[in-house]
């Protein structure tokens, strides 16, 4: 099976999981990794559905501009968006970010070996917009297909947090890309809007604080202690409080 088009293990339509809040919320460096595909069957939906539905709107442009400030000046890519990378040799453990992906064709995978079997997958995702991933020193292989280049993330990076979030913009770092607070998204249909609050970017089931699949309007409070907020297939989110 090719990398593109794989279904992310971390998302399953119609299931909602509330994760336990950790004292390590917001710490990417040692975020717990799943021990296999079962541990990464966190709630959600397959990324990439309805990708680009809201593209081109003025709101999207403003959101992209504001969120982009968090990354600061343009950074040199740590590694390319296509390829298999051995951890410790081709890529070092740490947190990385990719942006500008469209149509859910960006696929990444953290693996415990290079067998290519499903049981070797620790976490994965199909991405529209942006994604953050923490590669642990215990990982053996990182796969990336159809993604924009990955850049290393400095844990101390600051920015001008946005108060408008693109509904299909992917994963946003709280306090850097977006401001904490209460957000509302309206006009969603067919349960294709998925949101997720997480305490790290390991993409393990244990990293999820709360999530939901939405029809109609949605309201969520992103806490200051959250590390990331993920959104896919939703209408844009506007800060209301």
C-alpha cells in the first residue's frame, strides 16, 4: 500500500474520547508515544475530507497571515516532505512542523521498525494545512509522503497568536499560533468537522484532552494549558471569549 491515501490510525469517525489531563500538558519533548496501532486509535475522523472547502475566503487569508507570524522568519527545512528517515541518523528526535498542505495528501508516520507492517506504526495522520509531530528517541523510522518540508520547532518560539482559526487548517500551537479562549464554528454539515485539544504532539491516544465530530455549530474552549488545537473539515473558528 502506498503512503498516500493511508487512513490515519489516530482518527475514527463517530468516536469521541476524553483523555486524562496530564501535569505535563504543553510539554512536547517527552510526549508519550503509543505502543502500536491500538494505542493510537484516538477519536476523530480521517484527515483530508472536504479539504479546501473554505479556501480562498478573506477569513482564511487573515488566519494564515496571523498564524504564520508564530513561526517567525522563514526557517531552513530540517528534512524533506517525501521519504523514509531513520531516527538518529537521517532525522534527530524532536518536534517538527509542516505547513501549507492541501487536500489531505500529506501523510506521515512514526514507526517502531522498518518492517512496513501495520503493527509497526506508533502514530500517523493524513494532513490538511499544518501539522506538528514529536519524534521520540525510541522511534526507529519517520515516513513522510506528499508533505511540505518539515522544519524544527523551538520550544521557546513565540508569535502573535491569532483569534481566527482556519477550519481546515490542521494543527495549531496554543499560545504561539492561536490564542487560548473560547471559539465558535458554525455551518458544519455531515459530521465532517473534527476538532481536538491535545497536551503534546506525540499523536498518541493519551495525548488527547478532548475532541468531537460536529454537525451544525460547535463551541470549544482552548485552555492556556493545552499544547495544541487540531481542526479538520470545519468552518472557520472565531474567538468569542
